[in-house]
């Protein structure tokens, strides 16, 4: 599933193609892709809207319109792309927005889990999200205090979007390895020094992921190369780059999880 670096990469790629354009028409090809409003109301409200900006909050893409915000969550297999030339929808296109420059924005989603909201009350959807890990509010002090305030396994807590917004399975495994923390460690047992290391790791991994345009690990997301620099994710039975111990694959919170049993000892 696209995580923060992949969503940020997509937002940066489509922004210059969209800002200033007007939406002339919309083709909703899978009704359940739309969370709100109704398909009829959606087309009525979005046609004629000028695109003012494109941004990201957590794993949500935000397309700011004159009167509304178009929120898009890619979920497992969603992708956004700008197409030109003769309009010929692809098999898994769920929503097409035709623009004033004869281009169109396509939301392609093979597994149909992605969702779209057209709303002028974005906080009803985004308001429960935790702080942005690259934002000013996410400090080592905040992280330590909030880890101490909860008694949960580290990895499921870091994946909780109401705790920190944007981290997913791949980048959480990478961050925990750098910080030398086991994914099953209790959050309230993390020391200030360990929290500092985790904070630093989260920021470093996400920035590097963005710099490398995210990770392309299957047919869902294309274009990134961070997968060529993974420390542990997807490298079970391969040697740890730090100590040479074989990487192990565990299941934590029903998610495949990769750890170095030597670097990330469970104490």
C-alpha cells in the first residue's frame, strides 16, 4: 500500500499538471469509490471547479478546489496519473476527471479499496489523525511522552494513524531497525534515549523515501527505487547489513514484520 513517501511523490508529480485547471466533467466508473456525496451530487458539485492546490495529509491526497476539497485515499492499490491524448479508460480506472487543457486525471484502483471524498468539511475526515512525522509538532519530546502514556506494542502503535499520521508497514520496519527497537517492545518501556533515536530514524527514513520517490515493490506503485535500499523489509533470511545476522520475518498485529534478532533484541 502506498505510504507517506509514495503519496507525497504522487502529490508533487501531479500538482504542476493540475493547479489552475478547471474540471469540465467527471466519469465515476465505480460508484463505491465515492465515500461522499452521492454520485449525482458529486458530479453536480465538482464540474466547473478550478483546482487551486494539491497537497497531502498522512496518506490522503488533497486536491483543493474553489468550493470543496477532494480527498483521495489510495488504500491497497490506488494510483493517480495524468493522461493526455485520446481518452480511452483503462480496465481498473474508477474515476476520471476531465480538465480544461485536454488532459484528464485518472484514479486507477485494481482492488477497489480506494476512496474519494468531496467535501467542504475536511476536518471531519482528517481531524482524528495524529501529527505529521515531518511536521514541527512531531518532536522527540512529544514522541517520548506519548509512548509513555500508552501501553502497546511498538509497531501496532506506530501504524495507528491516530497516533502518528502516514507511517505504514514498510517504513515502520525500517525505522525500528535503525533505532534498534523490537516491534514487540512495550511502548511505555521505551527510554528517552530510545525515543530520540526512533524520532531521528522516522524522519530520516521518510525523507530518504521521498528523495527516492518511494518504494516500488510490486505492480501497485511504480517509479520509486527505495526498495533497493531496504535494511530489513522483505529481506527475511538475508544478512543484516549492520551485524550479518539473518533477518527474521514475524507476524505482528497481523502484519508481516521484519527484524534483525541481534540488532533489535526484545528486552
